[in-house]
């Protein structure tokens, strides 16, 4: 599990740098409005202590991790699901990290707006799922599987969590 968490930390670090630079050049130096992200977790899930904010997992030692982060706005406005998919795919392609084989790239609607979703299957890391929600601040999330037997259920529940995140 440490290997997966380190990979996610690397993904988030690259994402923060790329989006922050592009976002500053597009938006100027104006400050982002301070808002709170509300995350509803289903019964049997908890926020993982000691992992920072917005790290969730199902109860049990072999569960996977859902990491949610807030980033600056994307460098370009996203007006369609296809554009959101392209932005997420571009981000993941430019990471230079071995994510494995992409098995899904799609989009759906959520409480905040369009959500781009990608799923990868890696021989080393198992199943990985990523979400990107273009908004006033970009909401980025990743799921790293724990146990193969529970991954499908956890991925489904994590997807519902992401569809329902909202601003306060």
C-alpha cells in the first residue's frame, strides 16, 4: 500500500505544479474564493487519520484509498464532457508514471458539474481510478485498490462519493 500512496503523492505533486502554473497565467493573480468541499461518505467508510485531509477508505485492513485534493482552476474552461475527458487524459499522460493499461475514459454529471473519470489496470498496482471535476477550483481524486475481492465494490462506492461532492 505504501507504494500506491507514494505514487498518488507524486501524481498530486505534478498535477499541482502543472495546474498552478497554467492557472496563474490564465487567471492572473486574483485569489480563489475560499470555500469548503463537502464529502459525504457512506456507512463503513472513514477518513483515514494521519494521512492528511480528504483521504478515505472503507473499514478493514485490506481496503483501498480514495484521495481527494483541491487544485487551482484548469488553464482552459471546460464546456463539455469530452473536453473534461481530454483534460484528464492529458494530465495522466503527462505524469510520466506507469499507470498501466487504460480500461475506461468517460464522463458523468455530479453535484458540482461534469466529472471526467479514468480507470487503469496495472500489473504492479492493480486497479486505479481517477476523477477530475473542473470547477472554481479543480477537484482531483484517485482510488488505489487494496484487496482485489473488494476493489469493485469500493470503486463503485468511491464513484458515488465523487458524484456527490459539493461546495459549501
